[in-house]
């Protein structure tokens, strides 16, 4: 199983891009200050005491998106040294964590799940293309994964646990190469195709 640094080096070759360090090791002082700020913000009574209301029958993907919006909106009211910000554009990461004083930015990905299970081997997709990282960040780039663990009761969601993972160059990752197409690319492709209408 490769590590994160090896993945990004291989990815540069696959993409035909210049090899640069797209993941850097964390400084202990940054880990401590981020951990302390999120700990005090998340434990604030008003944060976990106010549930998120959702519509009945909402999909799991929609739940995840709503939890992310709710979490960012509320945690930012209570963070003192950092702010979670949107990272515009498609791809990884969805967010950045920015320092309030030095404006340093860390790559921040936010996930939601009903529980964190140390024995759960289901994939948590982080990244594929390096384009957004290359455009939005300059080395050294530190990566942070946040996981909001929630309880759904009827139409009320309560975030009961929040986990931060400070990803390192040595963090092991699963790699699955994917090929994709679009209807546009299929329509313009040179291969043979067949489209059949139901009516003669």
C-alpha cells in the first residue's frame, strides 16, 4: 500500500505535471494550535445543543452536504485562531483552514458519517487530480481530514463527535485509478455507437 507522498509523485507522472511536494509533514505547533482551537469550539454548549433539522426522506448524500454546511457555519462562530473557508472549484479539497493572523492555509476535507468505526474498511475518497491543489496552494502543503459523526433522530441531526486526522506524507492510502467519460465526450468520440428509439 503506497503512502500519500508516493501517490502524489506517481500522480504527477500520470498527469504529465511537474513533480512538486504536494503534501508536507505537520509541525507539532500547528497540530497543537489547531487541535486546541477545534476542541474549545466544538465543546461550546451552543454548538452541540442545537440540532440540524432536515426534511423527511432526504438522501444520505444530501445529509452529508447539509451537515458540512451546518458544521462550518457553526464552528466558524466559535473558532478563535482559524476559519474554515470554501475552496472554490471542483475536486479536492472542498475547504481550506486559514489562520486568522498569518493567513496560512491548510488543505481541509470534511466528511460526515453516522459513526467512526476503527474496523470499517469502506473507502473514504480523498483526492484524484492534483490540479486544484496546484492552483490554490503553494508548498509546503499540509492536509487535514475532519470527520463529523452524527446521530439522526427523526428529522433532527446532532453532531456528537468530531475527529481530526493530520495527514502526513507517510499516511498510507488506497489507490484506485479510474477512467470516466461524459455524454459530450461519447458524442464526439470516434468509436462506433448505436442509439435505438422505441418507436420504429
